[in-house]
């Protein structure tokens, strides 16, 4: 996978598009740090690619939440404790009737 400075993309977009066709994916960088990913698309694969990309982002978010729960020890809560937390949150969400 090649890394391309955003400046290169701004100054020479044609060469970056050609590189993308060869490499199949490029990482855009700003000051040496990754900031974006370029991947080729076409009209036929657009919807499927977008769906897969969103699924991958969702999985990454889930993994991050699971790691945070483990770090906080929340993965050791009993079913009763979890139900108690759910009830407490639900009570807090109720809006008084007019």
C-alpha cells in the first residue's frame, strides 16, 4: 500500500489517479500521518463497496467498545447487574405526562 501526501494529490491529481489504478488503494497523508483512504469505485460496485465499508467501520466501533468494556471490567457484570443498569437508564428516560 502506498502513502501519498495530500499535497501531491492537490498538485498532481492525474498521477495519483493513475497510481490508484495500479495500487488498488492509497493512503492520503498530511504531515506524514494517515488521514484518508482512496479506493477505486465504479457504478456497478459502488453500492456494494459502500455497504462493505460501512460494515467494516461498524465492526471497528464494536471492537473498540468491547475493548473499553474489558478495560473497565464491565465484561464481568452478571445478568442481574446488567438488567439493573438497563432499568435505571429506562427510568431516567421516561418523560412526565402533561
